[in-house]
C-alpha cells in the first residue's frame, strides 16, 4: 500500500467529548486531520480541475450574482478524477462522519470544490444558510466535511458557524441569497447564539450538520481560498418529498432516477464507511 492510501485509510481518533460537542453544537473543527504534504498534493490536483472547468471564467465579479460571487463551485469530482476519488471515498473522513453522527455507515451524497477568490473591492461573502434546505433527504443525519487545502486565515473567508443553530427552524426555507443573509442574521442575533468565526490551521477540517446555519466572510486577502467539501448521509435513509425546486435539481444531480420513499442509493452514492462489528 502506498503512503497516500495509508493516510486515507488510517482512522482519526474521535473522543466521546468530541462526539457530544458535535451533537450539542451542530459542528466541530478537528485539527491535524491531514498533514501539509497531503494537502499540497490534493490542492494541486483539485485546483487544476477547478481551473479547467471554471464556469465563471468569463464573468467579472461585478457581473456575478451573490451566489456566483461567493465561490467557484465544481461538483462530483469523484467522477472526474481517480486521485480525488480517493479523498472523497476515504475511510479516514468517512469514519469521522459516521462517528460524529453516531451511525453505523455513511454514503456519499455529493462532493464539491468551493474556491473563494480574492475580491478586490467587491464583497464575496457566503450568505447565511443551512445546506439541508437544498437536499431531498429524509433524515437529520447528514454532515459536510469542509476541507481547506491550505492554512485559511480570517481574511480568506473561513467557514463560520452559529453554535447550536441546528435546533432552530427559522430560515430553513431560504436559499443562499442576500435575503438569507439578512433574515437569518437577524434571527440568530435574536436567539443569542454564539458565532464562531476563526481561521483554520493546516490540516484542520470542520464537520457541520445539514441544518446548522453557517456563512463565510469575503476573501479580502490576496490568495484564493481553496476548499474541498464532501457531504455524507447515513446509509439506509430515504429520499424525502420534493418541497422546492432545488430538491428536484439535487435529485437529478445526486440521486438520479430516485423518487420520494426510495432508498437514497444510486451509482452517485457509494458506501464510504460501514462499522464492522
Ligand atoms: O465555502 C463556503 O464559503 C461555503 C461552504 C458551505 O456553505 C458548505 O460547505 O456547506
């Protein structure tokens, strides 16, 4: 087995305290999940793909919508590149996801690279939102691994979280927009929830639950904020009713051919980790 396969297959030890913290607060930031060399390796590979496929190349910042300003988004990299597939399907990350959610197994919902460019004068925040608004999944057991591919300072727009906000249902019907930024910001302030907005060290990875509210500041640095994300769902869950237009778009992209009530299993949703008891 080569070194990369070894690193990606090795278990990251999660403590009972970390599991409780994640379940209480709806997210957790874990240090030393990867080393510098592994990050540099994937940064190079993923950045090449993002450059090749960037759909926003011809639009200036000023011409973009709020969503387009926030990041360049390239999805399903595990279908594009055999090397990135190893990261997306890695047991190391899959087991963390299963441990945090306290489930026996996890499947891929989807993966995406999210590159936040340096903005110059134009703001490119990621507005407040909860991911599961987009997902037709009949479960609370979903989690996103947000993997910065370099050290990410406050100036680069790291992901920031509202602690415990997964327990609130205001703003769950809002897609990422100026309106979600405004309305959710106000509701969270009224609820007095703590806001965690800190940089990420090299190798630090966050995991947030599908209904946890999060945002990111603009990238005011002079470097691109390169990030890979992997979204996991509990193995054995079902497709929910389609409650908005994004549910149908997501079904078409990540659950092809499936309908409400079906098991959320398609060729796009490989099993990543199963606890061998
Ligand atoms: O990277 C960002 O700015 C936003 C990421 C995000 O919302 C997510 O991964 O759920």
